C-alpha cells in the first residue's frame, strides 16, 4: 500500500511538473512568440489559418485553387485571374508579415532587455494586433474574390477535394 501511494505521488508530481512547463525549449527562439514555422509562413505570405472563417464556409483560397486547378478544370482565363489574385494577395501579405515579425521581435526585445513599461506594452501589443488584423483581412479578402471567379460546380468540387463538401454545399446558392 505504501508503495502504491509513493508511486501515485510520483506520477502526480511528474504530471504536475510537465503540465507546468509546456513552453520548455521555446526560450531559445529568436522571437519567443513565433515559431520558426510561423516566421517562415509570414515571410512567404502564407495564410497560417488566418482565413479559416472563409475557407471553412465555402470561400476557396487562391493558393488552394491554383493547387487544384487541373482537378477543378479551370479555364485558361480562370487560371490567369486566380494567379493574378494570388500574386496580389502575396504582394499585400508579404510586407504585413515582415512588419508583424518586426513588431513581435521588438516586443520580445523589450521583455528581454527589461525595458518594457505599461505604456510600451500597450503600444506594442496594439500595433501588432492592428497588423495581424490587416494581414487577416488581406487573406480573407482574396478568399472572397474567388467566389466571382469559380462556377458553382467548381466551388462544389473544391469543397469535395478539400474534404468538407458536406458542410458547404448547403451554404451556397449560385
């Protein structure tokens, strides 16, 4: 019985210790709030899930439409239009991604250098939030633009190919 209690105590202690350290290893990141993958995605203009409200409600993303162009049987004109939309999206997203990386790096520096104040914290987080909101709006806007470029059957096929046709077919009326 005593062994069982000791074993339970050890398990609970190690579980509690593990649950208190979910950020172990993150302290070595150059920007603590951003993983290497997030930084790479921001630098590449990728959506990082910022447009899920559109994607999962039947508004295809231009990058995914291009990936699925053959299976969607896009016309030459549609391909050109989607590619142009994708390039415009990237042109808008890239500088915002870079700006957000720099804002997060600045906030990290303030904490690392112990120079953060209530005022600088408020200003830094507000600025980063505005940039993230602008970046999200860019990605959502280009999902919205796909509606005018694809036919009803292509929209349905897109949903099927992406694995969420059941949720989307009832939302669209073309």
